């Protein structure tokens, strides 16, 4: 699903949302999960473009500030300085936006948060886009949407070199796991359905993320500078533990869209 959304998947999402609306007779809240580079953004953008009553924002839009993450890292482990792992999002902001959208009337303009990844800072609220009117669907995407916490024993051993070298005490991953068990499950409880885009293995994710980076820069992967490739490889390791856990079943999923190694959908199935 790189470049453009698969029409069959898009039709499935629209049908699923319509069924939920008819069942609940209110605004429905849908979470879309999937690892880095799997095509979440492309799919969400296509869905929102096809249906003006879809109000969409991402977990990527509600990161904590750099300073807040530095304070987390100082208290709980260096890996929390990097945006993305559980514990590094402003979930209170996400919940307020969802509440505002749910209560919006025909002429209300609801601000949708945005985060400037290049500046590593939230965009000023005055510059946030506005969703006008009452949505039928609130769509929130994020790599860990619906993830379940791990058992404490699973945290003992590092899953990659990054954890071994920079989280040898397991403090950062323990903090993220506790956040996932608490505040994130409370946030997830606000959703009516979880849909997951999922490969068979984590092994394809580093390549997908590299391809995504190359696409953003308008070049081939082979043309990326070695230091960029090294940086991306390190970045992806921050997400490896929970992504592997989600692939192995540690997630909420009402529907799973199985992807092949090239991100093409192979199967849509209920549950895990």
C-alpha cells in the first residue's frame, strides 16, 4: 500500500465504519495500527479525502515536547528521549480533541493537532487545521494503537543492540510497558474498533522505513547517505519490542489486514 491506497482495503474500511455507525447511531471512533512504513498515512489520507465526514489525526501529532521527553529520559531511561514509544505521547491532548469532535455541531471548527517532526516540536495551535462540522468517524492512526502490555518477565532480556547498550537496566522499557498498561489502555478504551495492518515478520519493517525515508526525500534507497541509513536503523529499534509483540498477538484487533513483504494486502480477517 505504498504510494496509493488499495481500493479493496479502502472499501472494506468504509463498509466497516458504516456498519458501526448503523449499530451505535453516533460518531464512531476507529483506531488504525501498523508498523513504520506500512502505508497507514496513505490509507488514512485516502479515506479522509473520500469521505469529508472523517476527522483524522495521528498519534504522531500528539508527541510530548523535546523538553518533556528529556525529563522523562533523565528520570526513566535514555530511550525515552526519542519520540514514539509509549509514554512519549500527550494522550490528554488526544482525548480532548476526540471529545471536542464528538460534541461538535454543524458550524463548529475543531482544531486537529499537528507535530513538526523536522523541528521536533508541536506546531503552534493557531496553525492547526480545522475540521468543520460534526464527523461521522473519528480516525486515529498510530504504530502502537491497540498494543497490549507485556508480562514483566518478558522485559528482562533486550531484543536488540539498542536495548542492550542504552537500556541495560530495562528501566526505559519498563516505563513504556507501565504506560501501555495504564494510560494507553484507558485511551484505547475510547475506541469502537481496532484495525491492524500487519506483516508476517518484523524483519521487513526496517526496509519499509528506509523506503519511506527515501520517498520523503524524493530519491532511491540506494542514494541515501550511509549516516541516514544508520540513523533510521537505530530509530526503528526503538519500536522493535512492541511491534514484535503485536505481530505475535499482543494487540487489540477487531480486524487484521495481512500484508506481504511489499505491503500489498493478502487477507482481511476478523480478530487477530
